[in-house]
């Protein structure tokens, strides 16, 4: 994420995250099995923890609740 945002900007990062094929590949890069259920929720939860709004200019919504 940092590399894409740095090289191509936040708009391109958002465009890529919105692409279902890119998002699925990104989930696989993070180590999630490509056909298991919950990859979207888990990946979105990881993004929510990793994204720094002040740096990227956007926030991530969704994913697993972290306050359990």
C-alpha cells in the first residue's frame, strides 16, 4: 500500500482497492487463501489498522471489529 500510494498517489491506490481482481490478489499477497471465505473482511480489517489517514487522505471502513 505504501509503495502504491507513494509511486502512484492515493487516488490510484483507491482505484486499485476498488478493483475486485486486484483486491483479491492483494489479499493473497497478505497471506490469505484465495478461495476462503472472509478474505474481504479480514483484509479490510488489516487495512483499517494499517492506513494512516493523515498520510493517505482517506479512512477505511468495515472489516472485523477490533474492540472485542
